[in-house]
């Protein structure tokens, strides 16, 4: 998993596992979900910091002609900053 798009898919896959878990497997899936949620929060925070940094640079210095704004993939959409 290396992109936000991958993270999004992983989270929805976990939701499917939770909704389809048997009573015996539910506790294991809940523990897995808590772990995934904790790691996901950190990934999202790191991406938010990167996005805010790019916004600040673009706002105060602008982008030079040879520099491209990063492309951020969210779900099925690609967003240019």
C-alpha cells in the first residue's frame, strides 16, 4: 500500500470483512480494524502535512515553470494541487 487510493481500497476491504465476519471471527476482525484505523490516521496526517506544505509554497512563492504541482490520487479521482 503506497498511495491514498490503495489505503481507501484497503479500508473498504476491511469494512467488507467486518460485515461478513462470523461470530467467531468478529473479535479478530475488530482488532484488525483498530490497528488499520490507527495506521491509517498516521498516513492521512502525513499526507495532510505534505499537502499543506505544497499549498504554502505555491501560495507564497508560486510554482516555477518547470515545477509541476503534485498529483494526489483520492479514490478514483486524481486531484492536482
